[in-house]
């Protein structure tokens, strides 16, 4: 029998363990790493080992070439080799604007357009605020500031003083338009939108809270709530009050002299007209959304009489709570409904009014105007003010389990209509 070939490795010569220790007996760093042995040359290895090494090297070389080529092709397809050489990035540049910086910029944009209004009344003098919205001298303010005034003085931020005239008052809200003639270099306020407001966003009020000595005062807060309803009592000595719906609530400090001044967002655009503050609490003020003011602003620029559309109904804005209380089939829309002082249901459609002529009945639920659903975000009053008196609009109703569509020609809202 032939003895089988076998391979016996040459014993490796290791240094004595004692060489790894220090003379003083301490343990050196990296003591756990064995001494590096010198690898034997290829020619010193037996033939089988040399063949194995050559095969492994060849395989590695082929893999590297193919892998490198595939990587090159993949990178070339992405265009990585087409652009300029990459440069090292030391850090990330992030532009962050502080809240105070946003407020300062917003005030700088709107501040020059804010005016102080001094109105002479039969009972004395009242002071409020306003804002220039057109360079021809058109100013938006509150109705309760200038209504029944025998004279109006408009004080600009730059110190100039002009006589103003009352162009008209709004029959729907506490708004009025004042005109100043002969003033040059006026700065119109940037007008924003109130349709996309969110509770919690920044709100800045500018006005004259304590009269002419404290003009262009700035207070800051947030939008505290939306869709608030209040009643404003005139502070001009004229009897009467105005019910206001869909207001912006803010905790930005608002005092009597702020009335008519702008409420501004963090981009420096007007989102509302400050109107009043709560009498029984601190930090609760209200502003009319600017989108409600836009129609009368445009009417004044066009030289037409200020007017609002009118359909002649009393209604209740529906939500899930109201729907559950009255066992109604829908939880959104405008329920044509009215109650007397004893809580009894009474006729809610004005006889001979636009809604009456179109066939609207007490108990109907108005669900849409011109295809726009009526809900908490799109209340009936705000949808109506988009259309001028005389316009015919499509109204969707829910009555007796069915949806109906009627056409209503809008009338002009009377001064006494609530």
C-alpha cells in the first residue's frame, strides 16, 4: 500500500511569553495581541497551496474588475460623472427667522398705513384707528368710530393731519369707509386673506389704544378662536348695537382706541379689522375677518354705494350639537328657524322678501350656495357677502327628506335688518 501524501505545517516559532511583560512586572498595553508572524513566501509553500492562492487571487481580481465596471456603469447612467467635482460640506446652512424678527418685519410693512381717527360727535370726541388700503386716500375703519360724526380728522404716522369724509357705513358689520382728499405719498396696507386662518397662528394688532398720544402701538398674540358671535354697542353716544358674526378672537391686547385698526399675520398682511374687546375678561379681543370687508372696499373704489346682499330669513347655523338638540336630520347648513321670547317657533321667512319669492319655507335647511356647501368653515353669511345685490344665485335646500334647488335674486340689505 502506497502511503498517502499528507501536509504537515512547519511549526511556527513564537517568542517566549516572558518577552511580552515589562521588567518591572507591569502589564503593557495591547498585551492581548499576539506577536505578528511573518507570512511565508509563496514559493516556500507546497504546490497545492500555491495553486489555491493563485485561484483565489484570480477570482478576486475578476470580481473586482466586474464589480468596479458595474459600479462605473451604474454611476455613469445616473450622471454622477457629468457634473463638477464634489466639494466637501463643512456644515448645513439653515435660515431661521425668530418670532420677534417676523413681528418687526410685519410692523414695518403695515405700520405706515395705520392712521389715528379723531371723530367729532354731538356728545364729544372719540378716537379710533384705521388703515389706508388705497393710495388715493381710501381708509377702512369701524362704523362705531365714525358713525354720525360731525367732523373727522385723520392723523398719519408721519405726523400729517388731513380732514376726512365718511363715504359710507356697512349695513352688515361694524365697518365704514372714510375718504381723504389731497394726501400724497400714502402707503396702502398689504391685504391678506382670512379664509385660511388657523387657531394658534401669530396675530399682531396695531392702533391707538389711548388716543393720539399712543398712536401706532403694537400688541401681539395669537388667533385664539374663529367664528365668534358678539354684539357691539356703539361708543359714540348713539343708541343702538350691532350683532357681529364669524369674528376672529385674539389675545393680542385691544383697547377702545384700537377699533378700526388692522390685525396682521406674521407675513405683514392684514387678516382682520379690530373691533372690540370683552368687557368681562382680560385678553379677549375680536376682529372682523378681512374677507368680509373686501366687498365694501371694492364698492368704494368703484364709486358705488356700500350695500350688502339680503335674502330675508332668520336662521340657525347647524352643528352636531344643535342637530341633536332639535332632532334634525343634518348637522350642517343654515336652518331657517326663529323663536320668540318664550322659545316658540315663529315664521322665519320675511314676507315678500327674496327667499319668500323663491319659495323658501320656515324649517328648510339651506345646504349650499352656488355649489359651495354651508358648514362651520363656510357659514351662510360669509358666503352671501361674496355676491352683489341683484345677483341671482342657486340655493340648495333640504326639506322633508329631499334636496331641492331654488333660484334667489338677492335684494339689498336694509339698515335695520339683523
